[in-house]
C-alpha cells in the first residue's frame, strides 16, 4: 500500500516536471494495465462462478442481488440529487450560447434492443473472453455457478475446479500487483503530463465543480453509508482498507481493473465471500455513482451552453432519472459511456454536434468518477451485509479470514 502511494505520488510529480514529454512513460503504464486486463476476465469468471457454486441456498443469492440492486439505484439517486444542488449553485457553463439551434442536426436514434442484446449476450463463446463484454461474461458465470450448485454431488468436481481457479487467479493478480507502483506511477505521470494543459482550458470550470464535489461525496457520503452499515468499527475498517482501491481506480481510470484490489479490500473489511464476489464484479459494470454525478454535470453544461434554464422539479427529476439510467443500467452495455451521452443528447433534443463537448467532460472527470464507482461497490457490499446479516455482522468473522489467522 505504501509503495503504491509512493509510486503514484512520484508519477504525479514527474508528470508535472516533464509535461508532454511524460508520454515516453506511457508504455510502462500500458504494460501494467494490459497484464491486469488480461487477468481480470478469468478472475471475475472464477470468483463469481465459484461463489455461486458454493451457495446451497438459492434464496440467499436472490436476496443478495435484490438488495444489491436496491442500493445501486438508491445511491445513484442520492448522488445525482446532490450534484443537482451543486450545479444550481455553481453552473458548469457560463458564456456565449452555442450557435446551432436545438435539434438542428438531429441526434442519432439509439437502437435499444440491439444494445441490450449486446449487453447481456454474445454470439460466440470466445466473445465472452473479453473485457468489452464483461456483463455478458458475468451473466454466463452466474449461470455456470448456478448450474454447478444445482448438479449436487455430480457437479462437486467441477465446483472444486472453479474454487481452485479462483485461488490461482488471485495469486496471479498478486504477482501483477507487485509491478503496480511502477506501472501506475508511469501511467499517472503520462496523464498529468499530457492532459494537464487541457484541464487548464475551457473545461476548468467543470473541474472546479466536479473534483471538490467528488471528494466531498467520497469523504462524507461514503462515511455515512458505512457508519450505517457497520457502525464505528465498520467506519474504521473501511478507511483503513479502502485507500488501495481508491488509488488504483484513480490511477487506472477503470472499475474493472480495480476489481482484484476491491475484492481484497472487502475481504479485509470482513464482507462474506458470497456477497463480495457477486456485488463487486457486477458493480464494476452496472453501478456508477461517479458517473451519475458526471451525467448531471453534462446535462447542466448543455443547458447552459444552449441558454436553457436548469430549474424546476420537472427538469431536475428528469435529469436524475437520466443520470441513474446512464450510470446504473446503460453503463453495463459495451461503450456504455458513449451511449449514456447519446441518451442525454437524444432525450433533450440537443444537436449531435454537442456530443464531443460532453464526451470531453467525461474524459476530464474520469479519474475521480472511477474512484467513486469502484469504492461505491465496496460500500454497497457493507450495506448488503447489514441487511442480510443484521447490524452486528462485523462481529462475525468470515471463515476465510478466520482460517488465515489461525
């Protein structure tokens, strides 16, 4: 953890010093990301399928997923509502209106049916073995795990194979993370060195709005959620174990790449295996609190750009609905970020030329947004644990943690 922090801090300083020349360090960061992305697909498959296969109670699985979705939507609504308050106080855009008339260019219609098919399924088994189809792979892993559990004794050898695969892939991730301080340090140096000038340009107002708001949500909202879930003990355990997840998400800009670190943090906090290995992989694709915050900023930015008043309950409730849809549902679809932005353009009738403008906003706010997305999955694990195991769930040490300490 200390080495990871030192690596990222050193990379940030190096990026500031080298500026655009820091681009030469990008290959060192790409090596780490490629290794991580290569390992994360089999890791997620084995972790989910083995967790489901070990479940003998189908009702518990349904309860885990039911409460998970409840908290995903609830936290998405809360984060969106808070950002609406922020953009009303400090609008993300001030200046001359956009020259194009509303709807002048016509936004491309979204083929929702095809998008949903691509999200939940793939035409070939080999397509599942790609991070681009994570949601389809997760659903397949759920089916494999459920089928293994339903097979009883005949499926026991396969269940042991899944469990062994989960253990092996965990070790692989551990080896890869030894390179993390160098890889993440190099990548953050590249991001700061190359993207720094853009952050100082016309989108500086978005940065001034989003970054402090994201930090406040990270510190205050997550603390309140965690205190409700686990009390004072849960709060201390959360903040002792979550920095590695936050730093990894901040540096990589990928919730998927953060899954291994997030699973390890949840285990140290005391979340049971069957909860963390369902909630965190699924949350990495369909739970995006940071993206909900960003969606509100994008909507308010376009309203200001086209000199439209961002006021009134109808406007605000519609914006919250779109933000939750973009951050909790569409985010699981391949190229979900772009689809979410297209949704904003289409539903409000903005010209398609406005799409690159809010796409740039997404790029600028991506690091803190990803941090909120990833850490929010861990928080959800704790809240689900509270609902399923009662308020004293942290006093019950999970078997795997107890065995490790024997």
